[in-house]
C-alpha cells in the first residue's frame, strides 16, 4: 500500500514556456493547498478542475509564483492516486522555488526516477509493456518512434500476449481435466491437442519476434501499395503525396513498369509507398515483370490504396482486383472527380465500407487531406494492425518471447516421445509464466525497480 505523497518537475528543465510540477499521493491536494492562495478552495474542488492563484510561502508570506493548479482525483489520474499539477511560468529558478517550498512545507518527498509510472503500474493503471512504452516515448526523438511507442502504449503487444496466455490457460485446464480422468482415448486426444495449441502459440510468438528482428515499422513504415489499372492516376497520387516528381507521369498506359518506392510521413504516420505497375494480365514481357512485382507488393502490403477512375466504367480487371482486396486494409480512391462520373459507385460501395472510400482529384489536389484522415483513423483504431503492426522493441521482450517459445517447443517434443502429460504440463505452465513476466503479471520486485529506474525524473 502506497502511503506517501511524492512530487517532481515533470517537464524538461529549461525548455518550453511553462514548467509543470506533478504531485501524487493521498495528501497531494491538502499538501499543495498549504502553499496555494486562490479564490477557490482546492480542498473541496472537483476532479479535473483548473485553478488560478499564487504560490505563497506560508512562513514569510512572500508570493513566490503566479500559477495554474490542476486537480485530478484518483483513480481518474495517471497514477490512479490524487494528482495535482502546478503549472508555472518557464524558467528553472521559478519551478525549483515552488518545488522546494512544497517539499519544505508539506509532508511531500521528491519522487524517484520513474516513480509516477511505477505507481501507475502498481495501482493497476497500466501494465508493464505500457510502462516501457512510456520510457520509449520519453526517449523517442522521431515521429516514427513516437508512433510505435504510442501504439504499444495502447497495449497492442500486451493484448497479443494476453491472448496467448489465455490460450495456454485453456490448454492447462484441458490437461488438468485429463490428469483427473485419465482414460486412454482421452489421453491420446490430448497429445494431439497439446501439439496443436502449442504449435499455434509458437506461430504467434514467431510473428511477434519477426517484427522485432526486422524492426519492421520503425525502419520501413507501413508498407502501402498503390494499386489500380493503368492510367487511373497512381503515379500522380504518389507524386502528389511525395511532392517530388520521382515517378514518371505520362498519358501512355503502363509506363510505370517497376515498383517505385517513396517514404513519407502522413499525419505523423510513416508510410513506405509502393507505386505498382497496373495489375492486369498482359502479353508484354516487360510489363509482366512489373505485374509480378505488383502482386508481391500487394501481398506484402500493410495498407492498400486502390485507385479507380470515376471517368471510366468499372472494368473486368477492377472486379478481379476488388476480389483480391477482400478482407484487406483498403482505402478506395475514386480519382478524377474533376471529370464527369461514369463509374457506377454503388458497386464499389457494396464491397467497401463508406468510411474507407475517398473521392479525389489528384490533378486539382482535392481529397488528399481526407485520405490522410482516413489513414490516421485506421492506424490509431488498430485496423492496420493485422499485418504485423505489433512492434516488439526491446531486449527483455525478445528474450522472454524466446524463452516462452522454447518452453512450448519442449512441451511439443515431450508429447511426441510420449512423456506423461503431467510432466508436459510443467513446460506449458513455464511458458505461461514467462509470458506473464513480459506483461508484468508475475515479476519480481527487483525487476520492477530495475525497469522503473530507467525513467527520467518526474515521469
Ligand atoms: P497511373 O498509370 O495509374 O500511374 O496513372 P498516372 O498517374 O500516370 O496518370 C495518368 C493520367 O491521368 C495522367 O495524364 C494524369 O495527369 C491524369 N490524371 C491523374 N489524376 C488525375 C485527376 O485527378 N484528374 C484528371 N483529369 N486527370 C488525372
Ligand atoms: Zn503510374
């Protein structure tokens, strides 16, 4: 049980227009009230309210700072405790004076590095992978790393690991039942069942580890394929997005023979754009190579931008392509809306959700912002997560996933050579525990301390 109240400067010292002191613990409000003079009585103030006033030294009566004070009562706060944030004007001197006064006057101690986040974890507010993502957030410099950390912070990795553990618990329960009722035919069924379930779990762990090995998103961004028949405006779109004229734009169909790649950041989300040759059957050998590459690009894509020309009726190739795109993360772009609409859009609307269809005129640069909006919505809602979006970022995750995988492999091998299932059960249980350690479910105190000591002060 946490009893004391802690405080620290939670903004980077010396930077920015304002500085924030964060106070957390059971006495956060009463202790802050001792040095705060305001029209409002913060002792009885509601949660999530902001109060204007002055920091006054209660001994000398001297006014130290003009501040804004925010109250967030637990559990609706970052730490799940009562939290007070004091915003002062920037400057190291001002913020230090307020903090010193608070520590001197009240029953408040200075927070250890990472202690706020540690409390959030200990109070069940966040799990360990989320806590680690906060570390990454603090450290990340680029937008990309920020997006990844954010994604993880939302608990993507923990969600997957929890699902894995859930499957293993079911398996353990199954084995348990079998140990209690060991009829022979049930036992052999269980061996097959154990192999299958352990195999599935291993596959999932491999997928997670693959993202770590490739550093997939961090290095490459979301692999985005621009597909559609020749001349619908794919290269023009790529160019508009990149705002450089690297891809060749022409009136002759099929000029983009190879796959062209560009890296862009759209609303903070890193995309690796692939412009593909028109995907269609063709007799032209050179183009066929391009088409092959397009197919590969399409298979590997995390996101597909499917371009149609509204000035032409739907083509047989469009229908084939739509068939291939079924169930994939797709944004449909109805391009050339500056020209008369000939295309029967109802056929498209029947196949794709309305919020994934964007009307566009690349030529007039209309609709590009809307496209940006759709992509960020998909990204942050996790719709783009299906193709390996989970990012395993640190050595501890990799190590524990590797150990869990080994335990599951041991379980499968033991099953194969007929080792009794109560022994096999131990390996499955070990895997479950190792995955639990990853999300902080069964971690030793020393490990928790080690992780949280990595934080900057005030986080
Ligand atoms: P791709 O073969 O799909 O890559 O198509 P391109 O990008 O090479 O474009 C084919 C032709 O369509 C070019 O002449 C473009 O200028 C033209 N085009 C592209 N977007 C638009 C648009 O929004 N409106 C109109 N009117 N023409 C466009
Ligand atoms: Zn093109």
